[in-house]
């Protein structure tokens, strides 16, 4: 079975190829295409006949490393990363006065549980000219403690203001400077970005028929995103989920479930789930979506302990997750399992959840993984025990759902 530790070598090999041989797989780049082509080849090697969905996106590129300089702090240069789709500064950069803009949610986080929502507010700073017109914005991560700056998040188009993210520590430093200088402090920001309205990305979809003709009008979907943010090779995020997806496809091709299984590797998760949204829309148009009875999302399976399972608010998702977690020993190993309902609102399950389909998302507290979206998200950080247990859990969830429906 793919749920045993002895089968993890193939999963690790696929992770290594995606993160080391291909490396960065940011949407619309050559790495994006190479990732899709590799997954297509691996699905084919299992005996499946994959389809390559190609769709147009607005491409975005960071042309040079951003500079954020604070003259009043000994010309200290802060590490920062532009948000995807933010425009760059003028070629000479921006010089202006930094002021504190308070705390805001910045993103649409309404689906967070109420007690989590306060944690996900961000310190927000503005750079203003002499007329107090806002020239650019700076946001610092405040959760978890010690959060690093990283490429994180995408602004909806059109977004015409420069916007960069800094670390929790440097955000606190700016806050202290502004408390001592209530009229503001002088800063300098410079970076360049570009847009490509003709960029494309891909989904790779493979179908495995079920063995019981009574359920010929039903299917279960397992998905994982293969793309990365622009600053990372993405071993945990999300070569781990894709490698598990490929292994599950191989196993269930040899040992079919009662129902058909759809295996989907999505592009563009990091810029707003464009791949999974595209897949849902195409299935709506073809009538396929009404056959999908359940969706399992695999994201970041090789970091942190797998005792944090995201489910929709329905019996099928919650009970199948409980049974699977008990079956593979997660309750025994960690004494408890935390079920997050509704699921964390970032992941390829989101378009399926919006269509009323029961969903489970396995994503192991990525916000606490210190290398998320950074160059350090490499195979050296992989926890093989966590990866193996996560992979077993994913396979057992599919088995339990197929039994319960």
C-alpha cells in the first residue's frame, strides 16, 4: 500500500526532481511549464492517460531585488519582498516619509475562525510624499512570533501601488522608530516588476475509473498544487503534496476504488487558486462537477506534525478524517487531532468548497514553517516521518470516503 513507510522512496524522488532539478515553478515561467510536463510524464508512467489543461493568466515578474533603506537607522537595509501583482517603483526609487497606518486584515480572511482572526492582522505602514499622498505601502507579518519576510500573497488586479512585506522583527523596529519620531521617518524604496498579459499556466488531470458500475456517476477528486512562490524551490510547498498525489495515483491505478478518482495537479495556487478555479469552471461547463462527491487537497505534507486537519462542516468530511486519523495512528501518536472547520481559506479546496462539495485539506501549519516561500524550502528540511504519516493519512482518507459514501 502507498500508506506504508517503505513506499516513501518514490515520493522523495519526485520531490527531489521537482524542487532540485526543476526548482522554482512560479506561475507563467519556464519552471511552471517544466513542472507540468514532469507530472504529465509521471502520470503516464503509472498507466494513466493524463490531460494537460492550458489557460492564460496575467504573468508577473520581479526584475530586481528590492531595496528598502532606513537612513534614520544607520542606513539599515530591510529584507522585503513585493506582493505579486504589485507594480514597481519609478526607476529612481521612492523617497518619502514613513508613517504608521495601523493594523488591518489586508486580505479577505472572513472564513478564519473568530478566535484566529485577531492573530492574522498585519502592521501596515505607508510611504507618503510632502502632500501626504501615499506612494507605497509596507506590511509586516505579526504572526507567528518571529515571522520572516517572504514572498507571500497576491493582490487582486489591478493593483497599482508598490506593496512589500517585511518581517515581524523589522516591523517592530519601524514601530519603535515611529513612536520616537511621531512626524514620521525618511525611507527609500526601489524595485522593478513587469507584467505579461500573454502568460500561460497548466493543470494536469488524470482519471482512474472505479471498479463498481453502480457508482459510475460519482467521483472523488484528489488535488495538489505544483507551483511555487517566486522566491523558492518549494520542496515542502508543494513538491510534497504533488509527490504524494503521484504515488496515490499509482496505487489506485493498480487497486481501483469503487468510484472513479480524479487526480489533479494545479498551477497558480500561489496567485489566487487560478488553476483549481479554472478546473471547477470547466467541469461546471461540461457537467462533470456534479459527479464530484468529495475533494481532498494535499499541501505541505513534509513539515510540522499532521494533527491539524481542515474539513468542511459536513459528516462525510469530518467523520472520514477521524476514521482515517485513527486508522493510521495519529490519535495514538499525538493524543489528539485538531479539526479546523471551515477549512483554512487558502488552498485549492476553496473553489470546491464554494461549489458545495465536501472537502478535506491537509496542510500542516505552513505559517509556522520558517522556510515557507524562501530559498531554504529544500529537501534538507523534509521530515520523512511526517511525510510518511501524512501520505498514509491521505490514502486512508480516500479509502474511508469511498467506503462511507
